[in-house]
């Protein structure tokens, strides 16, 4: 059993850089994940991608036989120095990142009828929550320009392992919109306009929907590519919903008649 007691060990330095730097993640093709829950998801859905596991004594690990070439026990101090969490849960691990380039064509059949396009959603917690909700309701997600990194530790934690079991695409706005259109699917945006429709009155069972950030909403460039806009009916005293909460309503509307 390999043991590390020094915070300056090269593996620890590597893992800290994975947590801190998107550029370093993209250069190495790896990301850093934390918690036993994420490790169980990674072993279940993406076992060959797990490259190293660090854990503290007493932490329960899933079976790792043949899954990971490097399993290391570390001290509590080393774990605190490596984990991006204020209160580490006893496990961090490195994992190879999945391919995020979209396919040449989208499958608009049963496996790919609904697409969520996130436009400039910068909060990693919101992005992760939207990924998790999209997974629950059978939507596939595109991350457009300006979104939080798919493999930011906070995004990974909020998504609860979605990155390991479902494809998530990153693409420029024009490319993502073209793919939706070429699949024969309408593209809507959550925004207010003169002809905005109540989300309950629009068939979202086969479509693409653009959701923007809380601060600026859907960009004008994205609105120009959409064939219509939808709104969530709310009490007059409520100005808006959190972006992740709004996404949950829209995603549910798309799936509730399945």
C-alpha cells in the first residue's frame, strides 16, 4: 500500500493544480473529484478513466480492483491540502475528462429529443445543478460560450456524477443551434418578448431550449436564432427565479408527458 505524508509530493501538487486551473485540466486531460459518492459514480460509469485515488484511514472505498493503477493512503493534513472542500470527506481522485465535442448530427429519436443550451451561465453550482436536473428528466446539455467549466470541482460536486454517465457537449452558439435545427427540432429561449408563450402551452417534448444567466439572461445572439420564447408564469410580486430553478421547471415541462 502506497502512503504519502508530504504535502509537497508531486502527485499532491498535480491534484491541487487540477482543482485550481481550468487551463491545467485542459492541458492534462484530467480533473479532480472529491467525496466517496463521486468515486462510486466514477467506478460504476467510467472506471477506466480513474487515474489516482487518495484517501485517509477509515474512509470506506468502493471496490477498486483493476480500476485504478494508483491508490494512495494520505494523512489528514495532506488531504486538507489537496481537497478543494473546506471539510474534506476522506477521498479525492483524478479522472480523465470525457470528450465534449458534439457529434456531426444529433439523434432526434427517443434518445435525444430534448436539448438544453446554457448561454453564459457562469456559476459552477448552477451549471452542476442544471446538469443533474437535465439527467433526471432526459435532456442533453450544451454548454455555450461563457459557461462555467464542466470539470470545475464545484460543477462536478453539484452534478453528482452526471459527467461520468451522460454526454455533455461544449460548442459555439451557432454550431449548437445549427445541430438542433438540422435535427428538425424547434429552438426556444426563456425570455420575455411581445409574443412570449406560457411554457405550459408549448410542446417541449421535442425541442431545444436556451437558458441564460441570472444577470443578463439569454444573449441577443441566441435570441436571434430561436423561433420563439417561453416564460414561466409567476406571481406579480416575484421578479425572477434562480437560473437553476427556472431550468428545473422547463425541463420538467418537457418530460412530464412522456
